[in-house]
C-alpha cells in the first residue's frame, strides 16, 4: 500500500518462464495482493488457471490472495480453491442468478467478498447488496483478455460508486481492473479508486523491471493532487 492505495498484481500477466523470480520481486516491493483471474471460457472468452496452479502459487509466496471469478454461476466452484480468510473473493454481478445468496455464502464460509461489474453494467443493483460487501471491482476493460484499452466511461462509474460509499457511510474498497497504467492511474484515483489491479500495461512490462514499475507507479500517485 502506498498513500492509501492498495496494489494487487495480476497473475495472468506474470512472466511464467520466470515466475519464481517475479514472485520474489513482488514480495520485495511489498505488493499487497496477488490477483488470481479465474476464467471459465463462458463468461469471458479465455481460460486461465485452475485450483492446482493457484495452490502452488499460494505455497510459493506469502502475498495475500485476491480472487476474481469470471465464471458463469460461480457458486459451482466456490469450494474449488483454498481461500484464506484474509483474501478477497470477487464474483461478477452479471454471472449470478442469486447474487445476494452468493454474497452471504461467501461471507459466512469463505472470506471477504467483492462484486465486479463489467464496463456496461449499471451500479444500480449495488444499492441492494452494498452493506454486505467488502470491495467493488470496476472493470475498465471487457473481461477476459489483457492488453485492452481503457473504457473511459467507467471513470464516471468510479465516481458513482464512491458517492454510493459515502452516502451509506461504508468503507468497502473500490478496485479498478484493466489498463491500469501511468497514463490512467491519476484519473482513476481522482475518481475514487483505492485499489489498483496491475497487469501488463502497468506492472509486468517488457521494457522495465517490476521494481522500476512500482517506483514509477508510486511517483505517479505521489504527484496526484
């Protein structure tokens, strides 16, 4: 965390050839969370890691876990992963037939619970569940693939969620996921984001080390007025 901003490193963007070294570098830079994107090929058009890969990474690093399920009817896989109590376990509003039931089940049986919204999804449903959740993740790109450009309209939605948080006097996290880089971070943070999911455009870059990326991100945050 830096100046109240939490850093969550997107595992799907890591250099898998040098995964051990990069995990060590993330620890050295005190990254707050490893962000595990679980994609089933139905809700989003890609496949990522299963429970065996997640278990292996969790045994390799002491960094806390941040699960993001891009899965149709995510309750089908609630018991598939080892989720420590201090983790975030985020499901998509659009993927759940009974969102409130799933939220309560996660709170009672798994960990802290988050709700994710795709770029074109309204925040209206949040008003009915907001007092039960620990994090709102706003997708700033369409779910599934890394390397997409920012959907700029989501910046307004960040402001709306921040206002909702203030109106209810709550302390849930506001996370942004997608094209979180030096160009976009200032506007995201100014709009109200306090958690950055960092991937290929911000953290795991081919032109600089993770350490250098973290330094530049912190400098970027420091300069925000």
